[in-house]
C-alpha cells in the first residue's frame, strides 16, 4: 500500500493543529457557586482584677464543604476568582486535610491563628483575589476582625478553564505528524538509527 496519502493527511492535520488555534478559541469550561464562610468568635477569659487584663483568644474559621478540583484541570489553564463583601475579613484557600489541625464546630472548623497553611489568599488588601489552581481537595478559610460574635458571610467563586494550546504535549504531537509527513516511516527509522546507533558487542 502506498504511503503517500497517509503522509499528506498527516501534513494537513499538522498544519490544522498549528493554524486553527489562531482563529478558533480553545475549548473552555466554566463553573461558579457561593459558599458560606464562618469567622469564629473570640474567647475572652477574665483576668485578675487590677493585676491582669482579660485574655482574648481569636481564631480562623474553615468551611466544612470541600471544593474538589479534578485532575483534568492540570492540563488546562485554570483561574479561580474568589470575592466576598464582608468588610474587615479575608478569605484564603487551604488543602482540605488542614482541617485535621482544627476543631469541628457546628457547620465549620475552628482553627488557631496561623496553624493552617494557606495555598492562596489570606490577610491581603481587598475583597477578592485570583487563584491559579491545581487539582485536589480544598476548603475556604476565613479570618479578620477579632470579635466576640460568630460572623457568617457568603463567598462567591467562579472559574474558567481553557485548553493550553501552547503546552508541550500539543506541539510534540504536531511535530510527530510533521516528521511523518516529511520523512515517512523509512526516513524516521533511518533518523532513529543515526541518533541511537546500535551498540556492537565485542566478541
């Protein structure tokens, strides 16, 4: 069977892979939701009169709900936008397993300050941030104003995931097609022999 038609087809597919992304937007995935964040109240212990002031201990709050990001997003460009309206507070992202360092309450986890390692967000200016996410299980962490009352507020998140057409795998595939179209099977085999010569065993 003649090889030429297959080589022509490989060449055309290679050109389409290299040219079409310039004219056609890459595939995109979108999602959004609203989660509830809880900022725990501070504990206040009375001090000894005239000698010791009140002892105030404040906490961070961690959500019970887990945000699960599948492994497929690791091959995509993913940006998650997170925003909230409650003033004087901040939101962070931690791996879900960080909840092991906290105490479970009704509807949230209570964490000692700075006991949880954040992967994004935290005590930074503003009421929004963008997170370049990777796959895994995560929870929202809330901190901010030190008060003696439980604060509950909404956190909005949304993400856009697009195929990274500049990824190495994408261009390696196009390069392989181009090599086959130009050299054919025999040419590729000869090139492999040149690059990886057979070792001769001394008798």
